[in-house]
């Protein structure tokens, strides 16, 4: 099964660490990051899609994808 996540957040080091942690757990980048200015908060926000193939597990909507 292939899992999908979209990591989002302010464009800061914490966001980069979240993506790096996911990559260290076997997730792979699935396209380019996206950036947008959040005028309400006055900050840049980013999003990075990632995917991971997990063998021997069936998809269940109650899965906590960050723990896979």
C-alpha cells in the first residue's frame, strides 16, 4: 500500500525538521514544495507532499500516518 501525507506549516526550521524526520522514517518526496503568503498571519506557509510504501498492511482511515 502507498500512503500519502501533506506536511504543512510556516516556512521555518521546524517545518524543515518535520520533513527531514519523515524522510528519515522512509517517506519520500512526492513532488515539489508549494509556498504561499498567509496575509492574515503575515508569514510564508509551505507544503510538501510525501509518500511511503508499506508492505503487509491494509489501509485503514484511522491510521496515524505520522507514526507509519
